[in-house]
């Protein structure tokens, strides 16, 4: 057995997954001394504990950020977090360290590589989708620009400049083979849609709700047809963040992407008498946590190491703690975001964490001490 194989059995290290907003950052400002804790985690293990890890080279604790935020590429999110925390090389976050609400969709993009999908959400979501592998993704605004009659209450499509901007962006991304004039001439039947995806928080919600409902009830991914409850749903629907509320700069919590799914389900059911089938990603869904677990395991195994324990640090019992608990991870709840205990309360009652600490720095100290790293 070679030395690398020996390391595989003799060295196990923890994997740490953390939320961002309400944990390391709140309202665009660093929480406590989070940057110092991040710097510690991004220091090679042999420097943190030469006695135990002196035989390793540059291996570090697998450490990723898991957020229900999105609307941008992972590299942009990493850049944003680095700027707020003041992190610089070699301690800065990289795109591969970020799992935003849409990141796990990378695993299913191959199914729709040559199919039209309609995506919704503010930010750069259509280019995010394209970079993931959804090569024929159309933003909800582009789809409406092609067929304005589908969204008659959205008056902005009466502005020719707005219409032209959406059509030009779509043409540039899809290439010359996508003939807009021909598509508009043939109508909605020229673009059979295979999936609708809420990539991020949905703005101008009435437009997305209308078109998603039209596509979900269709028999063939073409608005206008109408299936019955007995007919299979042919358009796949994905959402990426079930959070109803989140913490921001204001003292009261703000509505999150989850309200879109609530509205979509209710409106569709009220209109057609049966429920839509929706595949949900984002915390606390198991598929999102499984995605993170695979990333950490791959990072450790690349260096011949195993994982001793998985840790999740978060501020939201319903998202972070519930998700970690159902995976059998060690969950750590911080008091700097959503979770604001009442007097005498020491843990969340519905989704109790393994540990409750004041902040992110304390959580990292707890983990490193428990794992005999410091």
C-alpha cells in the first residue's frame, strides 16, 4: 500500500458548509470578525496543526458557501463576498466555493441542452442558465417580447425600444439560426417549451405566473392547449429557493423567492382545479445538500482524505438547520440573522440545531476544537 493509500485510511477531516447572509454578512456588511474565521479555514491544515497534519501538503478543510441567493454566476458571488469581507489571495473565495440557489441545476442541464426552457428571475439568470448548459434558454421577458399577447397586462412591451432590446439580446445569444421574424410569424407553436425554471427571485410576478401557468396546463409545451388532470404534465417546473422570508438590512424580515411558488401553486389550482408538479431545489431540500456533500467528498478524496463530519452553519432553522438535520450533519445555529430567540429560549423548537452559538466565528472555533485541528 502506498503512502497516499495510507493517508486515505489514517486522515479524516471535517467538511464545513455555511450560509452567507445572516451568518457572515448582513445587509451588505460583515458580521463580527467573519473574515478572520474564513482566513483560518483557508489556511493549510499542516500550518494549523503541524503535529497531526504535518504529513499533508497544501490540503485545507473542505469549505463551501451555500446560499439561497442567486441571480449571477458563482464567480460573481464569490467576488461580492470577497469585497464585503475584504478577502484577498490566497484566502479569497472562488466560484467553485459558492453553491447558489441555482447551482445544482448544472446536474440536469444536459436533459435540456437542445430544448427550449423559459427562465425567470431578476439578475443575469438567462446567461447563468446558458453557461450551465441550457443552450436554448429564454428569459421570461424575451418570451413575452416574442409573443406580447401572452402577457397583456405587462404594458412595457408596448414600448418598441424595450421590445427591441429583449429581441436583440435573444438573437445574440441564440445565434443566426434563430430567426425571430419567422418565429413570430409562426407564433407560439414554433417554440415548444420543455421546462420552466425560477432561477432567482421573480420580479414583475404577474407575467411569470401567467406564462408558467399557460405552459404547465398545456398538452405540448405550447400555450393555448389545455390538458386535464388525468393527462401527464409535459412541461417540467423547477424552483430554486423555497424561502418565504429572509433577513436583510431592515429590522423586519423580507419576502423571498418562496412566495412565487406559493402563488403559482395556488393560482394554478384555483384556475384549473388540480395542482402543478414542481421540483424544488434550494435549502432545505435534500437534493441541494446532497450536491454540497458530493463537492466536499470530491475535494477531500482528491487528496486521499476522508470526511470525519459534515457541519452546516446557518441562521435559518427552517432552511439551514432542517436541511442539515435531515442529512445527519452536525447543525450549528447562529443568532445573527433569522433566528432571534425569545427570552429563555435556547434553541429552535421545530428544527433544533446540534449547537447554538452567537456568531460565525464561534461556530468555526467550536468545529476546529471538536475536530482537534486547533
